[in-house]
C-alpha cells in the first residue's frame, strides 16, 4: 500500500505536472517547427541551389523487388521496396533541430537573466539585520539595544 501512496505523492507534485505540460507544448512546438522548415525555409533554399526538393533527395542503395528504378520520390521508392539513403529528410531534420535548439537556448538565456535579476531585488528589499550576541534573537542592524533581552549593543 505504501507504493501506491508514494506514487500518488509523486504524481500530484508540481514538477510532474509541469513536465507533462512541457512535453505537450514541446510536441506542438515541434510540429510548428517542422512545418516552418518543410514548407517555408527549405523550398526557397532548394530553389536557390538549383530547384532541389530536399524532401526527395535520396540515393537508392538497392533496387526494389516490386519495381525497378528510377523513382520520383522517397515514397515511390519505399512502395517499390527499394532501400534508400534519405539524405534530404536528414537535412530537413537537421534544420528543424537547429531551430528548436536555438529557440530553447534563447528561452533558457532569458530565464537565466531573470534569475540573476531576482536575487538582487530580493536583497534590496530584505531589511538588514543582526543577531544579538546575548539572546541570539534577530534585531535591526542599526539597533543599539536588544528589544528582547535589553542588552546594550555596540
């Protein structure tokens, strides 16, 4: 029974819920970046290089059993049973990864900047205190007498 209790405590902690939200948002962000790369970035790059469609840039390693090449697309080669080296799909994935990694880098950089500014604001807001050497109570730094034990302070 204690395992179920531990699991329940683990599952309702904020970190697990935050992680779940992050995974869902990350999946949605990944699909947006994939569309950005496949539909917006790679077509102009392919046009500049010489009308190359990167999604269909592949090399046939072994002809298909159902149909011999040449194949017009990766899908046609797969349907024919050919073994292909899909270089264009790899390039698209590499560009997608670079965009996602850069976006995450910028997000972490912004969070780190906010974390550095936060302690400075907290330190300025916190009143300066000292500890009474006789009764060990916390008192204001500028105090000359302890309000708890009425000892004279230097």
